[in-house]
C-alpha cells in the first residue's frame, strides 16, 4: 500500500525493482521512531496517511545515504555547487533544484543560460546559504486557510520537502518545509 501511493520508485535514483526498495525515514530519525512505534511501522504509516517523513529508497541509495551522513552520494555532487563571494564574504553555493529533485525542461535550460547569474542569499539561524535562482517573486504573506493538502500523486522527492500547497496567480505553489530543507542541506555538505 505504501508502495502504491508513492509509486514503486527509489526517491533518489528512480530504481523501480520492488525487491530493492526499502522504507526510509527522511530526516534520519528512524531508530528513535521505530523504538516508539515498535514493530507497527506499517500500521503507523497507514494511520498517518503516508506521511512525507517516510520515503522509499533502493538498498544502494539507503546504504549510501547512511554511510554518507544522510545524503546519498548521488545527490551530494549535484547539491554542492561551490563557493561564491557575496559582499566580500565567501559563502557556500548549493543547488536547491538538485536537493529537491526538480525536473528540468529544455525550455528552462535556455532560460537558465540567460538568467543563471542571479543568486539568492538566505540566512537561516546564522547559517548563510546561496542558491542560483531563475525568478524571485518577492515576499508574500499567505493565509493558512489557503493551504491545500499535498496531493499523493506529487512526484518523488518533491513531496519530501513540500509542507503545503497553495494557489497564487493561477499557479500551484509549494510551501517547503524549511526545517527539513536546511537540515538536509547541512547534511549534504558535510
Ligand atoms: Zn536508489
Ligand atoms: Zn542515490
């Protein structure tokens, strides 16, 4: 059942062979969680409507993630872009696109060439992160009543970081789980 709602796919490399797939706790708290729910992990997952804190990974990615401090070696290379100089200070530049696992369209690639020198600097609890971005729409306040449930059909790792969905100017916008996002970023560069 868990497999069916998320698709039979490794959340990292897309492996589809069911025998290779394993359940994984996204933020690495599996040991602790298993102790509290005991052997009823599957029951817990169904009761909690397939929470995004649980994902499917193939054995390789699961193991790679474990050995590599929480981030599969597949992701690590792509996430860490290098360092950039922001107002005289050296900051780490990371690719959110690769961390979240956004697909790229050819159309976007053309656009990216024109716009790829745009960077966003985010300060999260004293840690500074720099991301290449395509567009910035400013800061908006969203009333919690506008939040919709994240559809179970949302693909792969995108659902991992998506907390809520809301409509804005005819678009569906994903509100990301900032705690999980920056936690994963931290792990990804260690
Ligand atoms: Zn995999
Ligand atoms: Zn992987």
